[in-house]
């Protein structure tokens, strides 16, 4: 996937992340893994794992969208992928957004979520799903701002930092696809 600048909100640009961003993506993932409940993972990811992840996203036609500053440094990223692997779920995707710890609270999540919704619409998906830790109030507010509806909670779905974590689900239904088909 080639990096291309898509928009310029202020002194930032929205880009398609190519392998040159793998190191910065790894840093963002690992900070989130080690210091938050936004990812229910324990072990930091290696650069090789992130490179393979980027390759798989490209093969599956799932974007990895970044926001960079004027020096082309990654401030945050978002992506989506399959919600479930059975054919009848083909119009549903699950997305995620991660912002570098030094750039949270600056509206970058809004820019990324808007781009994710645009890309999902362009790719003819119908249902966007967000799995959000129940205590992540900022992510919940962000999704509600974009019209996502609460769908339910899986209590004690994860265990991290010595405590049980509840996972909430939010969804946004799009007018697409134009002509849905089974199979």
C-alpha cells in the first residue's frame, strides 16, 4: 500500500499507512498495550508482527489510515477488518482507532473516525462495529457523536491489570451497500 496524502486538516494530513510507518505504528500499539485497556493484549508487538499485519491488511483491502504532522510523523491511526469470518457477515466490519499518547484529546479521533466511515461507505459495507472497553469514556463519547448506537455489554470479557474488564459494543448502520446479495 503506497502512502498518499488524502486531506489536510490544519497542519496535519490523513494518509494511507505504508510499511514505512511500521515503526511508529508499533510504538503506538505498544504504548496502548502496556498502559491502557484499549487493547486487551498483554505482550508488546514486534516490528515484524506489525509489518506482517500491514501486509495482511493490504491483501484483504482493509485500509490503515494515519494522521501525520507536517514532518510526516504518525500522530494516530485507524483501521477496520472483518467482524466475523462467515460469509453472511461480509457487510459488517469492526474498526479501531489509536492515538499517540502525546496527541490525545486534540480531535484526531474525530478525523480518523470520519475517514473510516467514508472508506467503509466507499467499500459498500453496511454495519460498523466498535468494541470499546466500558471505562473508555472518551471513545464512547466519540462514537456517540458520530451516531453509533449502544448494542450491549459483555461483562468480564477480558482480564488485564489485575481486574476484569467489560467490553461494550456500539454500531453504526450505513445506507450501503447499494445492492446487497447473499453468498
